[in-house]
């Protein structure tokens, strides 16, 4: 498979989506190893950045929505879609985890090329997979990401899954007085983990689990070279716990 991607090699936090991150390469490698599983699926990528996983999965999917919130990232993602989406199944759309989504019918507007149409919002009802790579890295964002994932999964197919890769980044934090990966711990405190997927953390478990799932192994071929498969790189399959 040949794919062309345009990106920058450096970025600011606000525009980090114009750069490609290792977790996105890891997720793309996993997708390549499971391509037949995505045949005819409807997929939505969250915080897509340059959009590599979405563009890869688009080779076999029925429909792919690549979403992000930041203008430069959205424009670069669209460029990558135009370079690679020969089947015409991709749409690049604005989705900010802090905003209301799905948008109500009477609030749908076509002012920008990244706005959703009513038809597309209907298509999400048959969504099989959400994809996300390296989106757990800031305290404020993690809460809105978690809530948005739960909300979106509730409008997708009942068996829809979130496939997510994370690169854990550790810091010594004063409130916990230990070395933590705060945002990761917070996110997974809301996840009911099947099997031995998560070590005990300073944060512990939340009273209400919102997602359930398991950590997937890394025993698949490494086709993309430019990233490390360290212990800090994790791949998760998660579903919504019905309320
Ligand atoms: C570290 S980058 C990862 C980009 C890409 N997934 C990758 O792994 O190469 C985080 C991504 O999350 C997006 N993001 C950050 N805050 C967001 C928000 N509030 N709503 C939607 N996307 C957001 C950024 O624009 C960026 O594309």
C-alpha cells in the first residue's frame, strides 16, 4: 500500500495535529494487520491530526470521518485525504470535544468546508469504530475527550468500539507525590479493565465506570519504521458501558 502524507516535523501544543505522532503510526500498523476486519465499516477518527489511521482504513471502509478541532490541522488533514482517498469515502470534519456533539438538526450549517451535513450525522448511527491516537495528554482535554467518546458511542451502533493508542508520558506530580501519568490514570480510572491491563495508580478507580475494555498485545507486524514500540506505547479496545 502506498500512502503520501504531508506534515510538519515540529509544532506548538495548539497545532500539534500538523505533526505525526508515534501512537498514530502504531495504530496504523495495527489497522494494516487487521484490514479485513474493517471491510465495509463506518469509522470516525477523533483528534485525527494528519489523519494517517483514517487514510489507511479508508482503503477498505465504506465511510470514514476524520475529525479535529484546529484549522491548520483540518486543512492539512484534508490535503492528505485528497492525496490518498481514491475511493472517495473520507470526509474531514470539525469536532471539538468541548462542543456540543452531535449537533442538533436545526443547528446544522454549511458555512465552512469542515461543517457536518445532516446526512453525515445520520451516517454516524451505523458507525462501527472510533479511532484515536495520542489524545490523552492534557488534564482539561481528557475530561472532554472521555465525555465526548461516551456521547458519540451512544449514538453509534450498539457494538461500536473505540480503538485507541496512547503514548504514556510520566511526570513527578505534587498532588500525588509520585511519578504519574496523570491524564492516563484519570482516563483509565473510568475504564473497567478486562484482565490484567492496568497497574494500580495513585489515582485509583472512579466510582462510575463509563467504558469497558482490554489492552491489546503488540504481536503484529511493524510495517511503519519511524516509531518505538516501547512499554509506554499502548493499544486499547474499549466499548461504552450502557447506563
Ligand atoms: C498529539 S496530537 C495527535 C494527532 C494524531 N492523532 C497523531 O497521533 O499523530 C493531538 C490531537 O488532538 C487534537 N485535539 C486537541 N484538542 C482537541 C479538542 N478539544 N477537540 C478535538 N481535537 C482536539 C489536536 O488538534 C491533535 O490533532
